C-alpha cells in the first residue's frame, strides 16, 4: 500500500486535512506481444478500452478512467526513456469517485508503479517515490 498523505492545497485553494483511509486502487496487469494496452475495470460503469500505441496522445479534454492510467504509464516511460510494452490491465478501486478523495490520483500512481514493475522486471528500487 502506498500512502500519499501530505499537506497541500486543493484545486479551489482550500487547505486539506490529509489522513489515511482504507480505500484503495488495485491493478492486475500482465505483458503481451502487441502494441496496445487492453483495459478492463471490475466496475462495469467504466467501459473497457483498447489503447493502441502512438506518439501523439496528449491527454483529453473530457478524460475517461483509462486516461488516468495512461498519464502514469506515459510519465514512467518518459522518465526512464523506455519503449512501451503491450499490457493487459484490470483495475478495481474502492475509492469513491467524485468524493474529493483523489481516486484519479490514486489510479495515476498505481499505473506508474505497475508500469515500472512490468517494464523493468524489478521492484521499485529503480526510482524513488519522489521521482515518480
């Protein structure tokens, strides 16, 4: 479990009282030999998606759940100057969306960690949490 609690200001300029909660984001992932990431979510409210690798993905004006994964994925690949590998990704989260508990940030961080592990074959000693 990764604890991201820290003092900060929210997007409206208000102070935040950080605390640990038991809700989490879980990712089950594996590599495969295609140039795509196949996304599935346990929660059927979030649609499945297949992302084909390209260099022109710059985000989205109306992000969907898998875009948050792509942010963490792309950040790690850029940081380590690595080429992407095909992945199967299954996500489950217990952090309520839209509740101000940073479910999207949790998904970005979890994606970065799973990308790091699958693309390097190593534990998280290759890069520290601050660098992520």
